[in-house]
C-alpha cells in the first residue's frame, strides 16, 4: 500500500469513533501491537528529542524500503508512534520524504494532545524524515 492509501485507511478508521475517549483507547490498542525495538537499540542516541516521554526509534533499509522499529515508556505515546510507523514503515525514502502529514490533522490528533505531546508528535515525524534522508543518501552513494 502507498502512504496515501494507508493514511486514508486511518482517517476512515478514526471516523468510526464517536468521541475522543474511544479514539484514545484505539490509539492505546495500536501501541500494544507495535513491533518491539530490539533492546540493543534502546540507546540514548536513538531517543527522540522533544518528546515528553522516552521514545526510541531505529531504522533499517532492506530492498530500498525503510523499516522502522520503536518503543516508548508511555502507553499513549506508544500508540502514536505505532500509528506513524504504520504509515511510514516499509516505504521508500523518497516516498517518505514526499509524503504529507495532513492525515494527523484530519483525524484531529494534534489538537487533542497536550502541547508537550503535540511537540513530541512533531519530533517523531521529524525523526522519521531524518532517517529517510540518511537512508536515501546511502542509496545514492
């Protein structure tokens, strides 16, 4: 699936919920299905700066596609990162860099987070894009 198709799927899923409590519960459930990051990658250098809670993220490239793994010490944050990885993992660096993040606004996520969590969300997206830049650079060299 393309990034756009995955984003549309997420928008559809979120539109089924009546209120934000149900959406939060859904995000927390998503976090429980997050593929766990190897303990070897839970290093300070893999911590995302700007997040209120601890979020570790790692990326690898296989067959020109980036696979992200992550973990967090907070259940809601874990769900948010799971949502982002669902969109951006197993995509090419080029597709990741060209993708927009409008789906985050369309599901109303940023406006229903505390300011520090919203900043963390922006930092996670930024880190995903930074990994894509780094991986794309490796591919073109």
